[in-house]
């Protein structure tokens, strides 16, 4: 706001100086020697006033404006420099991370391969252990089934033998044969000591 006021004051002074020099130029054309010397003096006075106003404007008004602009430019340059330094630091950090990322990926890949190989070996060992357990359990079941089959076979054979013997006895054992067996049994019992 202050700069606009000084600029408008400078324009008013410049316009007045221009008008004064225009009137001096018109008076010069009339070619009167007394007027000419007075006109010449007024020209120099106008020039001196204009020069003084310009010097004052350039000496008082413009240096603070230029100084403010220079300070704004300097602060802008400083902030841009610090922003550039921060951006460069971020760039270096990102490049370092990128370089480290490749190493990390390689390490993770190697670790995953090692873990995968270890897992395969663990699964193989577990499979072998499970296979052995299953084989032992199958052998135990087969042996148990075999024993049960033998017991069942013996029972069946015993039943068949008893049934066969019974049917044979029924056919061969007549009333006379029964009496003979009983009498032989009684005789055996009598001959034994108690």
C-alpha cells in the first residue's frame, strides 16, 4: 500500500515536470531572447527539480522496495536450497533403501529356500516316522487278526470235532456199548486208591 502511494506521488511529479517542459518548449518557439534565457533557466530549474525528485524517489523509496524484494528472493533461495537439500537427502535415503531392498530380497529368498529345504526334510522325516508307525500298527493288527483267526479256527475245529465225535458216538454208541463203557469205567474206579 505504501509503495502504491509513493508511486502515484512520483507519477504526479513526473506529469507536472512534463507539463512544465512542454510550456517551456512552446515558449521557446516564440523566439524572444529575454524569454529564451528565462526559459532556459526554468528548464534547468525543472530539470533540477525532476532530478531531485527522481533522486529522492530512487534514494528513499526504491531502496527499501529493492531491499524487501532482495530479502524475499534471498529467503526464497534459502528455502529452495533447504528444500533441495531435504529432497536430496530423501533421494539418497530412497536409493540406499533400494540398494538394501535388493539385498533384503536376496536374503529373504535365500532364507525362504533354506526354510523350504528344512521343511521338506522335516516332512520327509515325519513321513518316514509315520510310515514306520503305520507299518508297526499294520503288523500289530495283522498279528492280532491272525491270532483271532487262529483262536476262531481252533474253536471252529473244536466245535467240528465235538460235533463229529458226537455224531460218531451217536452212531456207534448203542445201548450195549454204553453198558460196556460204564462197567469198564466203574472197574477202573474200583482199582484206584482213594
